[in-house]
């Protein structure tokens, strides 16, 4: 399946961003920098395709240019492009695998690209609250008239990529702005330790007050836990524990998770399941709450079995698929199966993964790759194979069956786009944090002096 999807992209869409799998052509979606290829580099390594990986690393190194007059999503560019470059660099330099064995010597080419891209994303974080704008122009910064409103995930899903970039480049600014954004969101929590879904980056006012683990908020919670693990970060772990307790206390209904008003969680705002929430059991498993993880994932798997794939939305009150009926080849359920298969050895996970593989291959496979499902009730397809299908969905499914993968034997943490980042040793982490804190203290002293002069 991976070979079919990857070769279809390379044949019909490359070097454009993504594949229109029904019309067999490519199109620009996120930055016009061969998104699917960069997003999939580390999957080539997972699949053991080392020669192809080396070939494409050099293509990316020689042909990628971020100095373009183009507005991009800060969130998507971070998790897909920056994360893809960093993950590939970490694999080359730290995995111990026989990569890059050709005559040309790799040094820091992908890291250099990642640093350049990171610098171009930084202007988005120049806000009153520290919560970034949702869009940035890669050449000119935040565009005039850019909305001040962003979603919680869009503002708080940077700690892994920016943190790793800080460690690898010895530039604390990236980790600093990512942490400031996370703390900026947490600052505006309610007395119940719940946060909303969309916020004004200038005022901290919640524009959408629904609290949930669904779309718009999902990876904020994911990154609290993963940053705590990756950087041995006590502060992130404390925020995770407080938010996890609040989510379980106020949004859990039976074995599902709904949306509630963040200021008054006794008011339910959406009694429905969003397919993006399928990541939650995996995060619970990573945290060690296996009982709750298994309960939730069994419910989600049952929903998959009913429709053959997982609908974008399912109304828990009426038992109907609505309002969005599509299945865009999402990876979240496979991701949860992956984490649970490592935490709770049981052939059940293999059976679930096998069913997913068979259904995806039967329902969505087309001549040029794989296509998303417009409506799970009719199984009609639409003309798009998202980059994450190769970089996440098939990767997680493959790893469930590959019990001897190097991924399972090494200290890696996956970002929200399925990118592996090596766990940071405490010495390097402390060095970076010390620089960050020193800069913060310097700024505080400067402010105090200014006040004294006034």
C-alpha cells in the first residue's frame, strides 16, 4: 500500500505538494515545497527504503527554498514541513542506521533548511499574548489584515518541533516562543482548568468557548504530555496532569468525550464524536492510563466497524453520522492502536490493524494512490490523498506489525504528524533552558530599570 501511494505521488504529483488521486495530478496545498515528500522522508526509513531516502534527502537539500512570497499555515508548516526536516536529520545523525552511505557526505543540510524555516515562522509569535497568528508570509512575515483569532491547537502545538530546533541549533528563541505560546493559552483557562477552542491572540478572549479533545484543541493536550517526556519537563507535565484531570472530570460521558462550555462545564455544547479525537486513547496509553484508553478505543473501533472507515463526526445523541460524513484517510485511530499495542501486548490490536488495512485498501485504493471518502454511508471518493496518509496512517499501521522496528527499541517521541524526534538528554535540555531563563531575567531587569526611570 505504501509503495502504491508513494509511487503514485512521485509519478503524478511530485514536485507539487499533494496528490489529486482521482485525476492523477498534483496540486499546491501548503507552501509549494513538495510537502508529501518532506512529510514522508522518515517513513521511507521506517519501511527500510534507505536508498530512496538518501536520494530524496539530496533532492530536498538541493531544491527546497523557503524564501518565497507565499502565505502558509503556521501550524501545518510546523508539524509537516519543519517536523519532517528535523525528523529526517535526527534519523541521519542519531539513529545508528546505515543511512546516507553514498559518495556525498551529509552534514547539516536538512537542519539548515529547518532553521531557515523556523526563523520565517517566528514573526507569527509577535503578539501581545505570545499566542501566534495562524498565517505567516514566508518572505514578509504576518500579512496585513491577518485575523487575530486562532484555534488552541494552532497556538499550542510547537513545543516539540521548536524545542528540538533549539536543542540542535543552540538557539533558545524557538523553545522560548513555543513555551510562551503554551503558557499564554493556559493563562486564560477557566477556574475548572478548561480552555476554549478559538482565542483572540491580542486580548486572550475566547471566541469559541467549547472545551474538548476534538478538532481545534486536540494536539495542544498531546504536546503537553509529549514535551514533558521529550524534554523531561516538569512544568509541561504539571500542566498535562491538571488539564487531563479536568478533561476527564468534565467532558467524559460514559466512554466518550464531548464538548462543554469551558466556563460552565455543566453546559454541554456538542454531544458528538470527532474523528480527530481518535488520538486520545493513544495519548492516554502513553501516559499510562490504560484502562480508560482501552474503553475509549473500543467504542471508536466499533464505530469504524459499522461504517467500514471512521466518519468525521458522529452525533452521540442521535446515533447518526453528521454533520461531516467524510473520511479523509486520517491516522488517529491507527496511532492509538500503535501505542496500545506497545503498552498492552494482545493480538486484538493486530486484528484491529488488519481490519483497517483491508478496509482502506478495499474502499479507498484507486489507480493513482488512495482517495478520501466523501460520505461513509455511500463510500463515494473524492480527489485527494493527504500527505499524512503516507507519513502517518500507513506508518502507524506498519509499525504495529513490525515488532522488531528500530523505532520500538530507541527513545523516540512522535510529534502530531507522526514525526520521530529523539529524546533530549538532560544536559542539553538544561543548557538550552538556562539560556532561555537568562534571557527572560535580562528582559525583566530591563523592564524594572525602565519603570524606575519613569
